[in-house]
């Protein structure tokens, strides 16, 4: 997965990869995903006080992002590709 890639979960949630790499105090590679639904997610682009990316759709009271393992999402087709 690459930064800027559209992804989706098996249950249909979609978003954009904003970060690929290591996350402090976690093993392996992680994806920072900003979800299309700003109410989904437990993070806002930061984890344990470290900012990895900034959500473009963030709003008060909403986090809008998650750090997920690459195998938890797949590439999502765009409207044009569909």
C-alpha cells in the first residue's frame, strides 16, 4: 500500500492511506488510514503523542482515522474504475 491509495475494509469502510511505516511502541508496518466517514476511527493521525499525519476531514469531536495492519484493508476501486 502507498500513501494516497484508496483502501477499504472487508465490511466496506473506505478511506485513504495517509501514512505507511513504523508506529512508536508497535511492531511491524502500519497504515494510517483517514476514513471517508469522519466519525470512524480511534485516532486523528497521532498515536501516543506522536503526529504521523493530519486528517483533512477532521472536525470537533471526531477522530476520523485509524492505524491498521496492511492485511486488514485492500485496494479500493474508484468510481471511474467501477
